[in-house]
C-alpha cells in the first residue's frame, strides 16, 4: 500500500512538472529539494556521516550542509530528467549534453575494442542508459531494480527504450559476457558498497568494490572507459570521458585489484571536483566502518 501511495505521489509530481511552464520548473524543483532535505532524516544522517568521516574538520558544517543539499538537488533533478527524457530522440539529448574527450570512445569503436563503461552515482548517471546507445552502440547495463515495484516498471521502460538491455545485479555475470561477445558496450555503476567485492581504498578508507569490470576487461582484453555526466547548468550536462584504463598496463599478481583501484581513484577525483553531485546518502563505508552510521 505504501509503495502505491509513493507511486501516486510520483505521478502527481510528473503531472505538475509537465503542466508547469518551463520558466517555473526549476523553481518548483528547488522547493521540492528543500522539502526532501527536511523530511528525509535517515539518509541525510548517512550523508553527513560520510562527509564527517571523509573530510572530518577540513570542511565546516555549513560547507557539508551545502554538499548534502546539493546531493538532494541532484536526485530531484534526475527525477525530473527521467520524466522529460522519455520523449527525447538523439537530437534532443545532444541539445542538453556536451561530450568531452569523445575521441577515446571513438577510437575504441574504430579499433573494434570491447568497451566497458564505468561510472558512479554522480550527476545524471541514467544518461548511460539513454544517451550512450543512441549516440554510439547498443548497450548492456547492470542495475538494481527499485524497491517500489510500481515505480520500477516505469523506470524499466525508460532505461530500455533506446536499445539498452538492463541486467539485474544478482545474475548479471552471464549476461555481461554474452553482451561483450555480441560487441555491445557494457556499462557498470561501481561506486557503491558491494558485499562480494574486493578490498580497495576510497578517500583513504578501506571499502569493498566490485571487481567485475576488471575481470571482464582482462578476459576480453576490453578497454575500461570512465564516464561521468556532470551537470553544468539546469538541464545541461557534460559527458566526461576519462582516458582509457588498459588491462595490459596493470599486469602482475595484483592485476584485478590494481585495475579496480584505478577505477576508484578516478571516481574519487571526479567527486572531489564537484562533491554536490555525488550520492552521499549511501552507506559506502559500512563494511569496515559501520560505527559511523549509528
């Protein structure tokens, strides 16, 4: 029953957004950001715990508050984009997105390389499901279904409409192998806690992170391309490709771990550039530092 009420609230949100003149949409969303920040006490606590743990007294409470509110803004704006993007074609996406360092993916396609995109819950990560397959090649992504089954059905339709295949995280391995064999781009969001992952460092702290991208890259001699969709203004984004992470550059006994650490280092670097756009509300450090969330 609660799930259905939440879904109806989303439908009401969608109705209001579509009915509002564009000039009022941002104002409405920013009001919604403040409401979400005020009422979501549990996840707000996790966000502050993460910031306190990572930055300690290097940032003031005011600075941390601005980052947390910025993180809520990212989530609310993403919800709006999810609604708006349901009707966009490639031209519509290109009016909103500027691609940076595009040559790395063009070179990989030209050289017939297997491609693994890795990203984080940063900016509008959902563009990996919608923009990338329209712009470059068919894509297979791994994602966790929403807990709300009603909302999940709508999200699924949006995620898969542009020649994207979505795999559930719990049984994705076989699907990812098949996708790479079929020359599809594979996409993974790798920044959250993964209980079956390997130990690496993130912001100087021990965490677990999935090693799937590293193992697949080694198996298929695939290139790992970090990609982030960073918001530059309301309804405008940069798609930022980082230089390739090549398995051959990390050969040796700890190849998988070093490849995984390289991914985490780039994610950390991107977050440090604009921390307001990362999902701080996740319990990222809970395996080794669960006490910070109590």
